[in-house]
């Protein structure tokens, strides 16, 4: 049977939810901390993220709650995973929760992506924090 796995990360960001939301949904900001792409917080919006050596990855937004939740399918046709960003106001900042789910650990590509992204996501979140601090 196929086993699916998920990566979960959370990070406190000393910025209000509106600023974090903008970094998640504004293509120019998004490109500064993770990947270039024409992301928009609109259910059904199809876009690609430029993942460098892994190529342009097709995505589709599946859920939006402004300044609270953004979910999209990621790497449709290859990894077929789902990324969910959840924002919670905390004091003067935001607690950001990331869930990257649906990795097929029975597939060599799925296992490699799960391991690589599991190690990489914390660094990506650190870059997000840096971009917010510079904004």
C-alpha cells in the first residue's frame, strides 16, 4: 500500500498577519523568499513556481481565507502534494504553520522530495522572516 507523508513546520514571525499574507500571496515578495511564480489568493487559480533545477512546477489554489489560510496543490503530475499555510495572530506577530502533505514514500522521487524538503523548509521560513524584516 502507498504511504503518504507530510512535513509540518511552524515559525513565529514578528509581523502582523497582513504582512505575512502579502509575502505568501504577492508574486514579487514570494520570489524573494522562495520561488518566482504568478501566485494569487484565488480558489481555482492555476500558476507555476520556478523551482530552479527542478523546473516550473504547476500548482492550483484550492482554499483561501484571507490572512488566515492558503492551500494549493503543488507539483501536479509529479509529486502531487499539497501545501497549506495557516496564519494565527499572536501578540504583535503571527504564528505561521506550514503543512506539506501527500508525499508518496513508496516512490523514489517522493522519498527524495520528502527528505530534501523536510530539511529545506525551515531554511525557507528563515528567508521569509528575513524578507519581512527588510520590507
